[in-house]
C-alpha cells in the first residue's frame, strides 16, 4: 500500500464545475503539500497545510489530521486548470517528501 | 519564496553519453533536492545536496550514476552518467526554505 494515495487518478470536468481531489496518507505527518504540474513538467506549489483549511483564489485545501485525509477543491473550474495535481507529505519538518501518484485533471470548455 | 531556474529545459541525448543539469536558486538555501519523474510516475527523490558536503543518495541511486555538485548556497548540478533509455525522465530540483517547497521548471530528458 502506498503511503500517499490520491483519488481519482483521472478526472474530466466541464468548465464551471466544482472539483474535488482527495489524498489519504497512512503515517503521521508534519505537513501536507498540494502541487500542480503542467504538461511542460514544471511544478508549482499550491498549498502547504498542517491543519485546517487554506484558500487561494478559486482553490481551497483542507486537511483532517485525525482522518489522515486532505482534499483540494477547485471552484468554477476553467480549462487552464487542466494539469496534474500531486499530493505530497513530509513526515517531519525538513524531511524528504513522499508523493502521491497524481490526479490528471482535464477541464473542457 | 524562492525562484528556481534549471538548464537545460529539455535535451535529447544518445545512449552512453552524460548530461549535466544545472539548478540556480535566487536565494541561499541549506539543502537542495534532486527528483526524477519517470513517464507516468510520481516524483522520486534521487539525493539531497548540502553545500560543503557529499550528497546523500536515496536507495537505488548511486553517486557514480548521478554525481552531484553543490559549490555554493545557490547552485547545484546533477549529472546523469552513461545514459540509457531508462533514464528518460523529467529531472527537477527543489528547495524547502522555512518548510515551504519550491520546484524548478524541470529538465525533460530523452535518451535514444
């Protein structure tokens, strides 16, 4: 069993839809990261969470430490949101990250 | 925050040759991380590079295949040596100042 599991693996949505991507992890963590990778390969860090909820524009990330679960929500999705979204966890502060396999999101106009 | 640049952005190389990837950060950082992302896979840490000491390699990665330099607090190189088609991947460097993670744009390597 992977330490970090994401669902779904692939997601296709119509522009304007509300999108949720889930991440579950099996060990205690110090922080959870949501990353966005565009087709060119570059990665952008969206959020780093250790508790609660964060919001940036149309993106919302939540984490439930007791449930070992996090969700990334995209409101009013747009074709430019099409990318791979990756969940990664750090076991201790400054330790290496363990990555989920990513969720390929495609938003159609 | 940290802004990271990588060179080259992509390359196509012949089997048996070596390629050196450069990573430049706009601020001083203690640790730099090198990742590999094989086609359709998630990221795998190759090694952690600290300035002034030998890099620390993860299981399955060795210095002879992936030599790393870290001459100062803003720069590092990763060399992929004696390449084979299995080395075709995206290679990314990353830094984690104050716990946040920042990634370079990646180097897309194709080995023929």
